[in-house]
């Protein structure tokens, strides 16, 4: 099967937790490639003080030389709000034979019914959900819980199929971009949290 991993996010900035999830997605489903897609103008969260182009540059630096991981600049180039449904449809048009295996955090699953055309989204590929702090399957909104129950399959390459949902067998990550930004504001060392610590620190973009 021709499957392609998709991992979108603000990556503000990218950290080791993001890369761990991308590698776990790649390895768990035997994907030849996982594309990390920094969002341009997100509809559901505040706009970052750091430009999309700068966040993209850090993602490119972070994945360089990491087998199967690649940065994708399509949302950075897009004008206006970036919606996941439009991004997946665009990639599918470019690669009509590919099964899109797209990753979100459990916190995003909790709010999936707020996403544009979320029912359509579920049909565009195989959704993979990673655990996040505060994420509880038992607390899913009713309609999302119903969709999860009828679509849930094991997290294996053999189970990959359009319209299905799997839980990524990954550890609960303790690092977050919020924590990283707070440390940068305080001028603390973040070399243990991100592979692009020097570039991020030297930019001074989070010192405000």
C-alpha cells in the first residue's frame, strides 16, 4: 500500500516531542515518509509572534538527515486561514493513489467537531491519535465518541484504511511548546528540549 504520513501543527517551536511522535508514526505504520506541515494562519488558535517561514525553517533543520521525515511548506505558502481538510484534499489530488495517514493529538480529537468539514476529514485518510495531557477517551463529546467507536482499529500497517482511526502507541510526552517558550522567555537553557536550540535562542524571537 502507498501510504503517506501527515503531521500538521504550529511547531512553535519544534521540539523533541514532535519528532518522537513523527518517528513513532513512521515506524508503527511502516511509512516511507512522514511530512511535518507547519501551519500558516491557524483558524483555531492565536497567531504566533514567530512567522510561519521561521517556524518552517526550524522544522526543516530539525528533520534534516532523519530518515523518512520531511518538512512540507504548503500551508506557509497559503494565503488566509489553513484548514486541515483543504490540506489533505490538496495532497490527495497530488498523490491520488496514496493513503493519507494523518496524526493529531488527543486534545485535538476532543474538539474535532469544531474543525471545518470534520465528517469529510474522517473519510480523507486514516486518522491516528496521539495521547496528550488531559486527554480522556471517556470524555469525548457524544458524536465524536460514536465516530471513534465505529472506526477504531489497531495501530498496525495491516489495519491501515481510509476512514479508520487508530491510537498511536506512544508514551505521554512531558515536553510542550508552551513550556519551551516559557523557558526561552526566562532565558533558560533549552538544549535538552529541542534539536534547534541554538537557532531558536539566537533568534531572540521568544524573548518578549
